[in-house]
C-alpha cells in the first residue's frame, strides 16, 4: 500500500495558508505547521482504516468531519485570525487534504 505524501501535503497547506494570511503568517507559522501535520496524520490514518475495510465510506466521512471541526476550532482560537480568514484557510486545507485522500482511497469524499 502506498502512503500519502504527508510532507507534500504539509507544504501545499503552508503555501495556501501563507497566501491567505499574508503578513500575519509569521506569527502563525509554527503553530499552523504543527496543526497541519496532526490533521494530515489523522486523515492518513483514517484513509488506511478505510482501505483495510475497518471503516466504510460513511464512517470515513464522519470521522474526517470531526477532524475538520477540531482544526477549525484550533484556527479560530489563534489570535489575529478573523472568522473569514479562518474559513478560507479551512477550505484551502480541505481541498488539499481531501484531494490527497480521494486519490489514495478512490474518490469517496466530496470536495
């Protein structure tokens, strides 16, 4: 089984968020990269559960939505990030991570 390229996903997430946050990126960077890594690792773990047959499409979707809400809450609590910027960040990350998951498990998640 091929692994998801987590380093590339984290790089893609960083580029997307940096372009959204602009000048405030520097204060956000260390915390953001840590959170992106955790989110990506969780998504990869869930994708592997799906591929191994331990969870179905519905369970994968539900668990990823829980991870999404967790990430959203983390981003909303970081000082200096407004709700619109946080939602833009979430949308960019979901497109990147869910795109990688779909490629890995065969396209079960809506983008």
